[in-house]
């Protein structure tokens, strides 16, 4: 095992589910209102992860209508390998219900979904017993045996455990056979600062279950640990016999109450066993080696020279070919506006998740036939943008019901390098209301110098302000007409 560092998958990659096949690990995360859905990753050491693709990458697999709310969409997949196939079960909220897809290769293609109409909840889990029976457990905590091929339940769901008395939202169940017991791992307390993981065990997949006397076995609530909201974990055993937990957590910054802006991220923790119960170790950190052993890291720059977008790029709800093209102007990303820009659920946006508190983004944008630029988006009501129209660069801000043009500057006609920088606050607290970061928006002048037109408080693009379950994405958009992007460069800002 390579030296541990966290988060192992930064940015908005919550609700991780992991499985191992031989020496290879595969992990899937929630994707909410973004298309394509359910990013899937590969690793050889649980620390360095490479995105293979997205499980739900065809419109027929993932219909997200415009009425899908922000932080709706795809919730909490479970990824498993059984009988030579990969199985992924998830739920589309509020419209699609529980669905299951399969693949021989985790990189795809994945099947069209089979729906589970008698499984009404979210956070579905799959487990097979020694007789080959498939058990589906979901938030509640309820369970039923199912036929995973047809999707039909073989019995009426019933509650098998209620979690810790007084703890709200028992959810995120995962069921495992370890030795003589079946272990039921759940999250409870809500996915905010009270989040926790608890466990119970029983003689059979349907119990009866006895709770661990040390529950919750993991929670950072009430502590000053830099990683908060820890929960929604999934266990995996390594080839050497060691056990590990992938889980979600947040890294709040700034004053009181602290704001997390990157979303809920994927972390890794060691697991030991005492008296037949899992014990979660420290969620520590150390500097990663510069070159991941599983292959090159995702490039920071995209010149849009390929026939397909890299799988890290996401759009909001859909990405129709008439709105997004790599062929219309070879070597450029062409965006055709839909709706009313960033305030519209059907906005034409191609973005990537913000993965670092200190980040720098540049893009060469041509808006000769339209209006658009670079957006820092949390949802339709919370976003900042630096926007280009012929001869002018503007900065706009939308915070809840308030929308304003913050600044503008005349520029020569033609393509312009637009820029976004996020500058995190320090680890201490200068004052109780210190912002988590500052978002600088501007452009590069003719000499290549960055001109910041505005520096905006980052707290307004945080979950603590906006609500919901997602984190920031940063990318080009079209608000009117046609906008084209020659290249996009994202990188971590390293100070000093």
C-alpha cells in the first residue's frame, strides 16, 4: 500500500462504492444532476485513481428532464462484481426510481437500465449469499430478495434494522459476509456535520442484527478534525488481507460555521478488527508521489483535439449533440446556447469539478457570434461567471434571488483568454466570519498578465449557503448564440 493521503478522489465525488477484482479496485460515485452520470474509477492501491469513464453515458440510460432539481438525479450507487459481471444499482431522484445496470468491463459499455419498481428507496445495495440469492437493502433500513435480471422483488421489503435509537436518517446500507457473520454497515445522523457510520451483525443476510456496542464506529462530529461530515462508507479487503474503508467527507474552511465549497469528497481509512467488529482508523494524510503507479494523471489542459470529450467533463442534465460539438470547428469546443444561460436548468455548460481549494483556470474563448465564458457553478441560483461579448468582458454574480453585473472592461474584438482563480483562506481564523475562499474573475491582457475584474466571497457558492449535495464545477458555457473554446487549462495553485 502506497503512503496514505486524502482525499483520494478530490472534488464532488460523494457516496463512494468500491469492489475489488483480483489486484484491481473499481469505485463509483454519485453524480446528481450531471450528465454523463456515475463516474467510475480504477486503482491498484486504493490511493491513486484514474477515471475510466461514466457508467450512465447515454441519454437512454439517464433521462434527466429539465424539471430535475439541482441536487436531484443520481444518488448513491453500489458497485459489485458477481459471477463474472459488474453490477451497479442506484436511484434517480425524484423521477426515475431504482435501477440496475451491468457490464463485463467497468470501462463500459454498460447495459440499459433494469428498473426495480418494488424497491422504493434510495441508497440501494446488492449482496449475494452462498445460495446465489440476491439481497437488495436500501435506506430505511429495508430489504428484499430480488431477481437482478428482471428487477422484480421476490418478497415484500421489510425493515431489518433501525440504526441507533434517536439517530435520524438511517441510510447508505452495505451488506457483507465476513467470517461467520453478515455485517450491515449504515450511515446515520444526516449527511451534514452529524454524519456517522454504524454497524450491526447477524447470522444471515436478513438478520436478526445486533448493533456494535461501540457505535458509531466513525464520526467527526463535535471535533476540530479538518475532515468533517464523515459517512457513507464501503468496506473492501485488499489482496494482502488488510481491510479499508472508502467514505465521503468534507473540508470546510473559513470562520463560523465553516463552508465547504468542493462538495463531499472521497476519503480512505484503514480498518482493523477487534472482537469481531470493524474499527476505523485515522483519516490521515501524506504527500502523494508525483507520478501515480497506475498511469498518467488526468491532464490539466484540454485542447479539444479528440473526437470525444474526456470523461471528467460534465454538463447539466443533458448534453444534446446540437448544443455541444467537437467537430463543428475542429480543435475547438463549440457551444450553442439553450434557454436563458446559467439561470436556466437547460444551460449549455461543459465543466469539470473543482478539485483544489487553490485553483487556477484559463480558457481561450471566442464569442464573436454569441455571449458566454467561464462559470463557477453550484446550481442555477448560485454561480459566478466571467463573460465575453464582442469587445467587452463582464463579471456576473447570482446569489439566490439576486443577480448583478459586477464589473466590465472593454477589450479588443476577437478571442480572449478568460480566467478564474480561487484563493483559499488560511488554516486559522482571522475573524469569525472569514470567507472560505476568494473567487477572482477576469481575463489576460495583451501581455499575458491576468486582470482581475472582481474578487468575490466564495461562501455564497457553498453548500452551507445554497443547500443541496453538490460542489462547484468550473467550465465554459454559452448564454446566447454560439461560443467556441480553443483550450481550457485547470491546475492547482501552489503558493510560495
